[in-house]
């Protein structure tokens, strides 16, 4: 049984719709996205919705095996084909016949094997190692990668003809930080799954405040990282400890406060301008109204808010700069910025970035 595709964001709803449209066609599919976004889950859902769901779903990780071993795993071998080949063994193309062959991390496949793969996809024929006999295969190939294959093609690291053979249907999965509305249903789903796996666990679901902070975390490891955090929470039963162990920036509200050496009632006595150099005043005044009283300033100031304002300003300037350099060609700009076209449109709208009126 395949893992359901969990998500309520526009991007995930469109992916679900695309799966329903293409699953019955068995056209080659290329799934792209960062590590941990759920590329295999999408592949499994394609398989489950297809007419091949009663046959085998066979996966092979192209990055996990050396070239010679990968070739023998894909195409099989005859007895005596190489040292250690004591018996005949079928390859993945044979075991996946009439079903699905999922080529994970296709971007890491060696160039020498890419040529042979192209031949199999074009002709539907292959020969096992040590055999002079051709075998017919009928497999639906679904490939996945976290690489930018177009960039790999320019570097001569990936064959252009193989790319276009695989990329008949493309499904790009955005990272979790770009679809934060998917975090609550993911937590709900995996908490239910792991609760049944660990029935004696004292782990608890996040309260509303903690859930809001979970949604703000960038999740560099995507859904896989979120899964691991939920598993750890089942054991540790402490969301605060979970956040303390997360890499990169931690939402500051979940980290225990360090007592200040200055009593709170002295905040109003601070002369902000005397404490700051001209350079700092210049920087901070971009985000904070320093003309207000010190007491009000310390009530309103929020590092989280300032960080968001600074991040937005930098993003807006970079996006505008790139768009101007490429003549406002949004497709080119999205590739340079390494974000999806839809994300670029969203950010242009959010930051009110538009070409000059002629």
C-alpha cells in the first residue's frame, strides 16, 4: 500500500491532479525536488493510480551503487559473466516487467550507463551481462532527482537525449518551506502512524503555539526531517528539546530564555542613540523607528520581525536585480534564482515587483 500524498497547498493539489491525469498514460515521468520532499511518495501514488498497480513496483537508487554493480542490478547477468557470478540473476528491468521501475537519483547515473539506458528506453530491449540474447521489457519508467539536470547537461554530466526521453511529464515538488500550510496535516498524519507503531509512547501533538512555530521553521531536510522530529518527540515527549537539536535557525520562542544581567525596569533608562554607532543606527533605522521613546521601542522590537523585514528586503532587491538583467524574462530569472516559476510569480506579487511602465 502506497503512502498517501499529504498536503493542502496549491502546489500539492496540482500535483495530485496531475497524478490523476497521467497515471493511466504510463508516459515517462521525471520527478524533481530537494532531498526529502517526497519524490518516492509521488512515484508510489502514480503507480497506485495506474493500470500497472497489480504488478511490481521496483526501485533502484542510482547513487547508491558503483557503476559495474548498478549495471548488473539493472540488466541482470548470466552465470560466469564476471567473478562471483555463480548463478544467473534477473535484473530490475526483468522484475519490473509490466510494472513500474523507479530510478531514484537518476542524476547520479554514470555517463557510460546513461547511453545504455537510452537504448533500452527507445527500443524496449536489453541484454543481461554475459549474454548475447536480447530481452524485451515493458516497464513504466519513473525517474527522480534532486539535481538540476539542465545544468548537468551543460556540464556534459547528463545526456541531453536521455533527459528529453525521461522528461515527458515533469513533476516538480516544492520544498516544505514554500508550502507551510502542508505542515499541520503532515504532523497529524505521521503522528497517527507513529502512535500505532509505538503504542507505549507518551509523545503528544503540538499545542497551537508550538504548531505555529513548527510552521515557521524552514525544514532544510523537508518532510523527511519533519518525520524524524515526530519520531523523536514520541520518545522524548518535549517539543522544546526537539527544537534545541534542530540545525540552522531555531525559532527563538522555543529556546529557554537566558536571564538578563540588567533588570527589566532599567530598559526605559537606556539612551538608544548613545548606545549605537552611526553605522548601527543607519542599519537598524531601516527596520525600527528609533525616534520613538526607548520604553516603547523595547516593548515593540522583535528580532523575528526584523529578520523577516530584512530577509524580504534582500529578496526583493535580488529578484529585481536579476529580472532587470534578463530583461524581465521571468523564466530565465527563476532558473538563475533557483526557484520555481510559480514561486517567483508569488514573490513578485508579494514584494510588488513589476517591470517599469514604458
